[in-house]
C-alpha cells in the first residue's frame, strides 16, 4: 500500500477496526453456539438432572428435543451446510 493511499484511507481505520472486531466476536459466538461437544455435555447434564429427580419426564423430553435440534444444526454448520 502506498503512502498516499495510507494517508487517504487513515480516517476509515477506526471503522475497519470496529468491523473486524465485530466479525471476530460473531465468529467466536458461532463457534461456541455450534459446538457439538458442548451440546452433548448439556444432554448428559440433562439426563443426570432427570435421574436426580430435578426434572419431570415432560420437561426432560422438551429440553432434550431442543438440544437434539441444536445438535443437528451444529452438525450441519460443521459440515458447512449453514
């Protein structure tokens, strides 16, 4: 990049930095959201709560369905289908 173009684009540097930062935060959030191991851990914890009597069967079924949907979506994301 030449000196002239650096001088002319310098005022836009803060905007580019904010854009870059926002993309990094979004990427990190997506990686966490679509982490199959995290969802499997939540399923295991859910099962433990059912065994401990903290959840009813219907509460367990509803939460399990939601987590299984998230797991399916996470696997599609990992395969690049989302």
